[in-house]
């Protein structure tokens, strides 16, 4: 592998990583009103969390994996 190929591959991976981190974040914003929901009382957050179901848990997991990948 040449140096320019490694640089291109690194650049593509950085761009892909940035996009992959932001997809779950954008979905959390649209479905759960994150991060503004965190300013609500715990009762409101928990009711909305329970109403959202397992899909929201999957979103949080994807967000956590993406954040871990970014760091």
C-alpha cells in the first residue's frame, strides 16, 4: 500500500466515522427530543422513554457505539 492510498483510506474512514456518529444523534433528536428532554423532570422523561419502546433503546445503543468509536 502506498502512502497516498493510506492517506485516502484514512480520510474516507474519518468522514464515514463522522457521518455514522451523527446518524443516531439526529434520530434521537427527531424521535426523543434529545438533548432538550433532559431538562424535563424525571417523570416526563421516563414516560416518554417507556412510550418510545425498544427502538429508542436501539438508538441509544447505536449512539453510544458511535460516540465510543469517535473517542
